[in-house]
C-alpha cells in the first residue's frame, strides 16, 4: 500500500515539473521573438523567477536533456517496483507449492469429503504383506518368519525348461505336474517292436460357444528318416474332423527331433448335435528339407466318446500311431452292393443285392434298405427297397437297383449311404440295424472308397463289394 502511495506522489511531482518547464520554454521563445521581457512572470514551484532562469543561462537544449533524464529515472523506478512485486509473488507461490507436496507425500489420497465449503481430502495408510509361497508348484520352500523376512527367499527359482502354454485356453490357474507325472514320464518305458510313435493330447468341448479345443502336448519315439541316424525327423501334426478331410488345422513343425514337444492349442467349430457324427484324426507327418512329406502314422478318436459335461475340464489321452486304418469289426452284419456310373447321362446306379448276418431283435425278422444320396452333409435324394425276409441260411435277398442324378463335378462332394432297418409291426418305429457309406475321400475309407473310385474311374462297368455294417 505504501509503495502505491509513493508511486502516485512521484508521478504527480513529475507532471508538475514537466508543465513548469514547458511554460518556461514557451516564454523564452516568445521573448526571443519580441525581444521584450514580460512584465509579470509567475515563479516556479521552487521559487525561481523568469529573470533568475535567464541569468542561469539555460538553453532549450539543456531543458530537453533534463526532460529525458527525468523520464528515464521515472521509468526505471516503475520497472524496479514491478520486478520486486513479481519476485515476491513467485517466492510466495513456490513456498505454498512445496508445502502441498510435503503434505501429499506423507499419505495416500483416498476421496474428497462432502462436508464444508471447500473440498477436504481424507487420507489413510495402506499396509500390505507378501503371500506365502506354494510348496506344491515351486518345490520345498521354507516359509520365512514374519519378524525377519529375507528378500532372497522370496525369489522364484530359475527353471531350465520353457513354460508350457498349451493350457492357456482353459482359464486361470496353475497346472499341477503331479497329475500328469504317471502319463507323461516316458524315460523308463520300453517300446515294443514295430512301434512308430505315441502322441499325447487333451480335449475339451465348450457347449456355450460350440468349440472343440485340442491341445497337442508331445510325441515320443517317432522313427528317424534315415536308418542308423538319431533325430533325423522334422515332424508336425495335421488335425482333421472326419468325415470332412478337406478342412484341417496344422501345428508348427519341429526340427531334428524324434521326441517333439508341441504345446499348442487348436480350435474346431462344431455344433453339439454333430459331435457324435465326427471323428478326430491326428496325423503325424515328417516334412524333410526337400519338401517331400511322408506320413508317419495317425490316430483317431470318436467324439461321441468325449465326456462334454459343463465344458470346464479337459481330458488327457495318449494313443499309439497306426500306419493303416484298421478294418471296422462289427457283428451287425454285411451288405453286398453294386455301383454302375454312366458318365454320358450323369447317372449313378446303385443295386442292393444281398445282406447276411443281420442282427435282428425280437421275433419278427424282416428288413429293408434305405439309400440316401448326400452332397456335403445335406441329403439330396432318398429311396428304399421293399421288405424282405431272411432265408434258411440267414441271408436276406433284395436285388433292387436305383438311379441317382450325379454330375461329374459333384463326384468329390457326394456320398451314398445304405441304412439297413428292421421292420416292426403296428405303429412302432423301425429299428436301425447298421449302415455303410460309399463316397469320395471326404466321406469314406478302405473298401468303400476303393469301390466308389473304381466305379467313377471305369464308367459303364459294374463293380460289387461286401461292406461291414457299423452303428
């Protein structure tokens, strides 16, 4: 406040002096022009008269220099005042900021209070402690005392092998190695003669998302590509959902090992109602550097044998690799069919000749065959034979032929299914005895595939074959 009053007083004095000097300069100029001194001249604020000023021999140049000097002094004083005020404001603000930082560092901000006109903040201290280490997954660890905690005992032990990520899709948690010790430890196993390898995998099906998760763990005792060498194998696994083998998933290739660790999870999208109709096939293939791939072996697993449950638990399997698909053995009976393909008319003629060894139930032994032409997995045409009774030797003779429209471009996506039913009396539902499917590589294997390919490759030639019925 005192600084402002002093400033105002200084400015008032400076303005008065400026006005007085301006008046003197005007009078001096008028005297020189008229060469007659004025009669009555007012005195200056300091008591000087015009005559005294003339005697002092001050010139207009000297008056101008005095004006510049007084102006410079006044501006300098004003700047000094402003700089001093700015420095005081800066120091005060910095002091307040340091005090706030010290207050904030002493505790943790929790939430603002709703009481009072200004926001008030409450603080509290948070204490934490390290949890005890698990002895099951990290080995035998002694739990430290609470009074004296050793930081080195809290460090995890270094593990030489890599961490498996094959169960990452199964949610949070820790895999207990003890659960799989009896199934995954193969150091002391003696392999039989002619063994071509064994594969470990786990399955889990999620009904909510209709996803089948296949986790490839590892394979053991795969044959070496070159006789007399060790680990001359570059294996990878190809997964199919039978009967559709055009679509597949494939794992990463492992280099120069006969005992590969895959640790991969692959996902198939399959509805729950189709689970019983599909079979999972895992084929182990050796891919050499010359890009020539040779199939080592394969395993199959019918998905109808998988326990679905609530979809939270995985099931572990270990299966030996097979070179050729095993022939289906069944006591349901056999069916003799014949195929004839006319390429010019795009017509397939299927003849149901005879059935033997049918497994009937009840006293009434009568059977018929229903033929279904499928393209992809959609039914296109259905036909059926008449009802026939078995003879004394147990054979049921039909000898009926049926024609189906089949273009050459549809051969690879088509199949022909034969369902043998036992006819029931009254309003009861006919019972399915067994079935067999003939078609391309997408739908059939073994004799069924050979007969289909032979009939298509040799038009106008009849080809007949016995087929074992399956469920």
